[in-house]
């Protein structure tokens, strides 16, 4: 077994609670802003992007060649092909073009080798497709050790989808295992697990309401299943509900409104079964309960979010689930709850305490247009490593205020170099402000970490050559000597030679 394989890395990073304890995998190709594990595959799962039929056909061809004459060369050709494609894009056409009758012991042997020894994630995913053709239920019965290893891998959210997809290939939905995955994932893996789970008991339905949207990513379509299978309408009709139920219901309905704002009515009708959902009734019942629970600025954030979402429906004249009158009436109810009192005094007294900054209160103040910038900025000047303040401080359109923040960051720049995430927000701001914050860009380029270095290169590419000062050129040369990453080095070379960076050129090398 390869000690540096993807499987070994996942196995060695499962914590005591059964969760994958890393945010990355060893083969991560891009040292820029990392995406949640499983995000690339989610693109195929959640959009109408066409399948990679050509990639699937080539995979079938190469697999059949290996089955016919198993050898190292045929194995290498298939492996190399898989590392150059996104396996999520070939799943459906591959299963259409290669069926279980074509499986041989050689194919299963190859799948196990890819599964246990691959140093790249895509061949591992391909192995799971082969296991799916074999039949995951049969594999569970006949290969219990392999099944346990598959469950271990599925705890890493890069592979949860493939585990469940492979089960579904033979209509197998192992609810016990799916329930385990629900409790050890919180991103795309949890989305897939919820969509595969059966919530057929009151206890499971309550869990879905209270815990379903405990997610680190945003996926509004999940709200449809939560409303229907969680029987949310019945729950909210009760005279009283507990706090956890209220918070879960608020998250679900906010996401449903987000679904309405992000998807056209025709798309919703085609892809999501919302016919039985009476949104007016759901929202009115939720707001009835809000009057009990939303009595502080922090607890009002759910109502504020709902109000923002409903106002967006009004602005876009989206009357798919609510009429104009219904929408305005519910907004008025939201406003009466939000502005039940003047919050200025409470915000002044509790925004900053001996314990630090009250960030939920910051959120509330920003949403209801209470200006707290100066107090936050003064605190930041005294505590320049409190980088959580930067999104708030740079959110204003005032150039004067933003420049004060940038000046403070530049003044304390060396304090940010020990953390690869510290400069992320200023860098994001500078992306749209060419020529500003040059010393911040230089610090990112010459840091110890490839992540901020990669982001800085991307920013300079967008700024254009006219903003490439001698100091930035010198920093790029330094960055070139510090980085061993091919993508970053390619970006740097393009910037120094005045060429436009294209990832396709690197892939062809």
C-alpha cells in the first residue's frame, strides 16, 4: 500500500468524532482561495453543465484495453487520463457505456489498486464508480474490510458524493451509513447525505429541522426537502415551539426565499417539487414565533435576513410563491419585529466589551444602517491583529475610510505574515482598486505561503501591466525564488513578460 496515497491521508486525518480533520488533500492543485472539499464535483451535481462524454468514452476505451491485456502501461494510460479530467463529469455516460457484465477480476483488482494507492483524487473516484458497477450492497456483504475503508473515505467530503452515487448505481441506500455521514460532515458531503437520507420518523424529522442547515456552505435547494420531509408546516402551526426548532425553521425558510431569488420560477418548477409549500402560511407562523424569540439584536438577524430576501422578491417582482400584497404585508410584520425599539443605546453599550467585539451585533448594526465604523476602526487601531474586523471596515463605499484601514494594515504589515489567511480580506478589496495597497500586495507575494502569493498574482494580472511598478516587479522576482508551485510560477512568468496568463497553456505543457 502506498503510504502517500489519498486513502492513507484521509484515514490518518479522521479525528475521534469520525470527522475528516483537514481542509485540503495532498494533491490540491491551486494555491489560491481554497474551495470546500467536494465543491468542484458539486458544480456538476447542482448545475446543468453537460457531461464530459468524450472523457467518459476515453475512460471506457482505456479500461477495456487494460482488462483485455493487463499491464503497467495500460494502467498508467488510464491513470494519466483520469488525472486530467473531472470524474464527476463522466459518471453518467461512463455507466451508460460500461456495464456490470463487462466487469472482470482484473477490473476489480485495478479499482482496488487505484482506491488504496492513488496519489490523486480523481482515480480514487473512478475506483468508486467501478465498485458501484460491482454493486455496493454486494461489496458490503462480500468485502467487509473494503466496505469499512469506503466508509472511512466517505467521511472526507471530497468523496461523500461518489460513495453515495456508487451506492445509488444499484439502488442501494444504506441508511445506517448515511446517518453516520450526516453526523460527520458539514459541507457538500452533508448536502449529498441529506438528499440520500430518509426522514421517516418524528425524531429524524426533528433532527432535520434543527440540524439540517448546520452547513458551512450555501445550498438553498436543500430547503425544499427540509420543509416537506421535516413537516415544517405542521411544526410551525403549534402554539409554541422550542428555541432550537425556531432557529432551524428560520434557517430553512430563509434558504427557501434565497432559492426563489436565485432560481427562475421555471427552473424551480422543473427541478424542485414545491407545489405543496404554502410560503405565506409558513412565514406568518414563523414570525408569530419570532415575537417570542427575537428580542435582542443578535436574535433579530434571522428576521433581518428574511426581510432582505423578501425585499429582493419585491424589487424583482418575483410573485412565484407570494403575491405582491402578501410580500409587502409580511415585510411590514418583519419591520415591526426588527424595529420594536430603538437599538442604538444597546449597541453603544455592548458593541465592544472587555471580552472583545460582539460580531453578531456588528452584523445587526450594519443591516439596520447604524453607523459603528469609527468605533470598530478605533478598536482595530489598538488591536491590529483582529482581522475579523476587516470585512466590516472595508464594507463602506467611502474611499477615505477604506484608505485609513489600508494604511493601518500597511503600518502593521509584518504582524500579518505569520497567518496565511490574515491578508485575504484586504487582498479581496484591492482586486477592484488598482494601484492601492502596493505594500500589501508585496507582503503577500513575498510571504511564506503560496495561498496569498497566488491571490496576489491573480490581482496583478487583473490590474494590468500599467500598474506593475518596479517595486512590484522586484517582489515578483522574490516570489519566483520562493515558490515551487507550477501554477504560481507560470503566473509570475506571465506577469514579468507582459503575457496574459492562461491555465490552458500550463495544462498543455
